[in-house]
C-alpha cells in the first residue's frame, strides 16, 4: 500500500511533530528552572496530573483515527468524513465537562494525589495548573484534528501547526518568565496561548480544505450515535488503559514526593530524558495507526504483518540514533536544569540507564500496542497494560523504595520491569495472530 517515498512522507513529519510536542513541556520545565527546584517540581507535579486528563483526549482521538483510517482503507469516504465530524463533537463535549469539573477543586486534587508538599511547591502547582486546565478544550479538539490529518496521510500539516505552537510557547515563556517574572504561571499562560492558537489554525485548515476529511458543514451534522459507538469501542478501552497507566504514575509520583524536593526534580529530569529518546519512536507509532488501520480496512493481513515488522525495526534504528549521543552528553544536558550538585551526580547514571532501556525494551512495550489498536484489539491491550502497570510498576516501586530503600532509583527500576513484562505480552499477542478476528467497521 505504501511506497518507500510515501512512507517517508508520512513518518518524517510525524517524528518532527513528536519532537515539537515534547518541546512544549520541555521548554516549560527548563525555562522555569530559573526559579529553582521548587518551580521545576511544581510544573512536574501538574504535568503528571495533566497527562492523566490529556490521555483521555488522546484515547478518543485514537479511536476516531482508527475508525477513519479503516473507512479510508475500505474506500468509504462518506463514512470517513462523518466519523471525523462526530469525533469533534464528542471530544468537545467531554473536554469542556472535564475542565468545569476539575477547575474548582484543583487544590484538592493536588492534595489527594501528592499528599504533603512544601508550601512553595504547592503555590507553583496552582499558578501553573489554572491556565493548563483552561487550555484542555482547545488541546482536545487540536488532538482530534491532528489525529484526523494523520489518518489521511497529511502529517506535514500537523508538523507545521506544531512548529507554530512551539514558537508561541517558547516566545511566551521568554516574555512572561524572564521579562515579567511570572514563573510557572507565565509558563502556563504561554502553553494556553499556544494550544488555543494551534486549535484555531488547525480547525480553519480542515474546515476550508477540500480533502476527504473536510469539516465544512460541521454544524449541520450528521450526529451519528452509531459512528460514535464505533469510536468509543476503541476510545473507551484506550482511555481506561491510559487512565490506569497515569493513575499508577500519579501514585508513583506521590511516592516520589515523599522522598523530597530533590527527588522530585531528579525524577522530572529523567522523565525528560525518557521523552527525548522516544521522540522518533512516538512519531513512527503515530504512523502505525494510519498504516495498519488502512491495511485493516482493506483486510490485507499480509501487509499488516509486513508493515508491523518494518515499523518496529525503524523504531529501534531511530531510537539508537538519538540514544547513543545522549548517553555521552548526559552530564552536559542535565547541567541545564539548574539542579544542585548532589542531585546532578545522582541523575547522570540514572539518565544513562534510562536511555539504554529505552533503546532495548521500550519499542516492544509501546510500539506493538499501536498495531493492536489499529486492528481493534484494544481489550487485550487494556488487560495487559493494567495488569503490568499495577503489579510491577506500582507494586514494585513501593516494594523497592519502602522496603528495600532504593530511593528515587527504585521508582525507575520498577518502571523498567513493567516495560519488560508488557513488551513480552504484546509481542506474544502479535505473533499469535488472534488480532485477525477483531472488527471495527
């Protein structure tokens, strides 16, 4: 279905887009580091909660993208376009409701998730959390729009809009943090503006466009419970998977906060290393939804197997190109974050181990499930991910830290065990071929 040139045209912009998406959060963390470790910790804690809520938006966007990609693959452009409109309806409603529910109780959410934190860190979390919460509806719609663009192979569009959003975010950070001395609140406002403008621009491009998924006439419907149900069959299990994953992360983060401000800051830095190393892999993972989804729409199982192997190998190769230089440059990169000397000395070996695990294990645990999502095998993903997350990542984290006294290192050791287990489960499922019996459309 795809020539090498067509595959490259899809994947390369998605890799760049993944880098730009990571850069927004990275810019917030790095630029607020001028306010000290407490500011870095505050932004990190909010991002942990935010990732839980954002995962819901991403799940619905993925559900919509799978349905649309399969309709495109089957040649049913009318159903593909109607599915795109209904995805925007459902994500708009859900994101506004989530914002209205969480905004008034945000302080209680922080207390519930992280327990006792210093007053300074708590102030920074509230400063950053308010504009981030207000940005959720725009982020949710933007996520759905970009997923739809990827489903019809228009990844260049998403890359260019993402570049615009980063320019707005970084420029806003520079003005609000360094000139107006607004700290994390300034970082949050800049993120809000970037998401708002990105959403408006993306909607304009897709509304005025003449492509298969043009949103012209979106206010006229049709509103289709059947199409929404098809998307929810993918979106709900994916959302539950993501929610369980991020709730587990919050519990682990709560454990981290009990280890002190230095541990929180180290955890945030290593988390950024994890994100950096997976940038090309995440871009290829997004492409897998489109490629495998369209193959499944044509019921071409031979191509599904071929592209799954090809894209997995590409993830390993691209990850190596990022990880190997970062292993050498870890001390220089960590020094940017403004950590204390003792924190830096602990963070360097942790960062290098994280990079090695990202290279050797991460692709099995986080690339293969995208293949299973694209064919509709989401219930297995939910079961495998839920079991591995709660038994190994959460359970072993508390065991290693509370019982064996490993400190912040134990949190990351538990995560690597989780990666190994879930990777084994997904690889076994792909090889078994049981996913061939799953239908979405």
